[in-house]
């Protein structure tokens, strides 16, 4: 395969949050109300039903409460808390049944639970909101290590998230669309992923392009392939699974790669 020389400088993003709505959240008891307000304002533009918006608002507020209890307060026990290091991220992706709304709340504590671990007792005490989310989303929720979007340099932490199918008649607000939307060429999609990874603190990416294939090699050992024929990205996960996502979902691709990089980096540091 005839590949071009490796890229030394990542492309620049048109906007740091292109295709993903991002807002800082307060690091105190106001966080749940702020998360609810962000969701309410955005979904008011979508023409979703009142019931749908109400469910999403409730779950977003639960994510905010979870971030305060399991993230921000834990960080204060173990390390000085970075400024404005709680964030809400909202975007759409292609799910198994069609387009989905994804909502994530970032907090600066990498672990899960009071001491960074999962225990039944902790889940019984503080897990009622998460069980509500699990029920309303039919299990489409979780958490993963990641890096903040709005801090410079990016802050390590975790994102707790849920996803819900979007009604077919929904109007997608401009803030949740790529600009231009979405990248239609292999170079455009790869440019976006390359730039997003760099903006999240992942440096030293080696890139090679041909007319049909692009490859991003990350220093942690991840190799990301884009194939123009199938118009999709693929890579091997730390757990051995193979990920494949369409190029129209570059926000989701970037999120999953940042998470995979964090898992590997944390493992190497252990």
C-alpha cells in the first residue's frame, strides 16, 4: 500500500465541540439542576414529546448527582480539584435501532465508588438514580475513563452516560450537527478524529494516508483504520474486541478512542 509520509501536526478543529454540545457544570449541589437545565434548553429545540424530555431531564440530573457524590467529593479526598472540571456532553450517534441521543457527565475522579471500586453496599446507598437510568434506557448506560473537553491541558477523569433512541420525527439542533456536517470524505473524517484526539491530550499520533485507507497509530499501541470503501473506522479494544463505527459517527469514534487510550494508559501506569 502506497502511503503518504506521516503527519507531524494534527489538523485544527473548526470548533472544539463540533457536533457535541458541551457545557461546564458547577462542582456543588447545584450540579443536578444545571445538568437538567442544559438538557431542557437543548431538547426544547428538537420537538420531542414532553414525556421524552422529562425522562431525559430526570436522568441528566441523576448523572449530575452521581458526579458530585462519586466524582467531585472523591477527588477532594485524594487530590486538589481542578477548576471547572465537571462537564456535560450531549451528542447523537447511530444505535442498533437508529439515531440515539447520548448524554455524558464528566467528573475528575477516575475511579468508581468511594475508593475507586464498585461495591454492592455503595450501589445500594447511592445507586438508586443509576438503577432508574438503567430502567428508563433499557440498560443503555455505563461509565468509562476519559479526558475533559474544556480544560487546558485536559483533565483525566471519567464519564457516566446514558443513551436513548431519538424519535424519527425529531429535529436535530444545529449545535449537535457537524459544521460542515458530517465529513463526507475519508480525509475529512480522519482529520476530525485526529484533531479531536490531539485536543484531548493524546499526542505523538503517527498518521499515514492513501487514496483508500488512512491509519492512525497511537503511542499507547492502538491502531485505528479508516477504509473508504466501507466508510468506517475500526480498531482493536484493550479487552480484545473489535470496534467498527461509521464515519458519520466521528464524535462517538473519538469518545471511544479516548476511553480506550485511557484504559491502556492506566494499565501501563499501574
